[in-house]
């Protein structure tokens, strides 16, 4: 059978505009769903790192106190951002130079622009305040977390079922420098002597 070319093009002219628009709409919906799930996974991964960093930071501070009898970073009484990029703070010098940390934990989304500005608002950073008020003078903080699950994990890790302080060494507090008054999570050390 011989098919004439003019008949072939007349009956097989491809997809209609409506069909193409429907396919584009479906692809757009699928790609937005994938991007949303990837974004949530990234937020969760950054918060997991923040939890790990704060635990590492806490362990280094406690080891310094145990070895020297003093708290590290005692000269940082106006509050500082704790970061690998902020090398002039006492907390940085005590923990890095003392060998308690090989690298200062730095928030994965760190957005501070000025290491000496202890009030970061909505920026992502870790803070240290060596002259905090109340029972727990020495406090570390995570200024911002991205998921409610991270905050719940931190609170579950450091508070008991009745929201009492576990092990007598931590409490969530307000006020003070390094944005501790508005930070999402604070860990304050209490002398047990």
C-alpha cells in the first residue's frame, strides 16, 4: 500500500495545544512536589547538624571546665557568635587552642555579617554568653532552628517528661546577650559545687 505524503501530514499533525498545556501542567505539579520534599529534607538535615554541633560544643565546654576548673570564654561577657569565622572570641581561643575542638562548630546556614554584634535577630548562628544572669551564667545557644521537630528533639534531650532540667545542668532561659533572649534554644551550665 502506498501512502501519499499529503494524506500522512493531514491526519498526523501531532499534539494539540490543549494536550501540550495539560502535560506541562502535570510536569509542573510533579516538580513542585519534588522540590518541596527536597527543601524539607534540607531543613531537617541542617537541624540535625545543629543538634550535633550543640552537643559537641557542650561536651567541649564541659571537658574544658573539668580539666581547668574554669569555664572557657569567660572574657566574652557581652555575648559573641560562636563560629569558625569569628576567631577573636575567648570561647574560640580557649576551645580551639586548648585542643578541645579541632574546629569551632558553625551553623550550616550561618548568616552573620559581624562577629562582634551579639544580637542577630533572625540570623542563623550559635551564640556564647559568659556573663548571663541567674543561676546559669555560661550559656550556649542556637539562634534559629528550621523545624519544630529539632526544637522538640533538643527539649526532649535536655528536659525530662515534666519539663524539669535533666541532670541539673541545663535550663532554657531568656535575656542576656548573644541573642539568648530570643534564641530558639539555650543551654546554660550550672556549677554543681
